[in-house]
């Protein structure tokens, strides 16, 4: 039953290997990050996102001044704070999953154009690419933004392959 479910999702050994490597690397990095002083005392952007998210989760939906950076991430972070009482752990777990998802999406998109070997290489490069790994446990928007960009590129690539690109251009 599980094999039938995985075959319907077109999950193969390559995807599982990339998923496992990306997940293990991000879990180890996150564990190390929790032991560092940077997790205990967020700095600069992470501190600003944390403070804005706390204000939003306490009911101050609009700030009197302009946001430092884009406002989407602090609102997303505030949404997780509602469930965790101001703790960043849920958001970091979400970012781990988004980081792993990015690797799979990039591998699948590359595979659709250039074949399985290229897809495997792209997925492994994404799984082991230091900036992708570094930003995973931080309270910064990069992991979410990269996932959204990879998802968009995947949709455009699929539309191009199925000759439906005209729907993106109208």
C-alpha cells in the first residue's frame, strides 16, 4: 500500500536519498544552532523579526512605523508564536521542512528537463549547499523565500513542459 502511494507521488530512490541527506544535515545544523549563543540571543535581522512577531502575536497587527524588510516573515512567525507562546521552535521545524522541500523541488524540476542524473546532482547540491543549510535554523526569511522561488520555478517549468505557459503570461 505504501509503495503504491509513493509510486502515485512519483517518489523514487533519488528523491528519498535527497530527502534523507537534506533532512539529516539540517537536523544536525539545527541541533548545533540550539547549542550556540546565537539561538539564545537573536541578533540584528533575527532579533527584529522576533520582536515584530511578538508584537503581532500580542495583537498589534500594524506597526506605527515602516517594517525593516518585508512584512510577510514577521506575520508568518507571529502565526507560529500563537501556537508556541512566543517560542521559535515550530517556525524552525517548518523551515527545516521547507528547506528539505526546496531540495526535492529543485531536483524534480531539474530532472524534468535534464534527466535523472542532473536531478540527483541538483538535489544533492541543494541539500549540501552551505547558505541553504545555514539559514534553516535562523529566524530569517531566506529559507521561506528560497522555497517559494523554487516552487514558482517548478510551476513555470511544468507549465512550459505541458505547453501551458500562456496561462502564466496573461
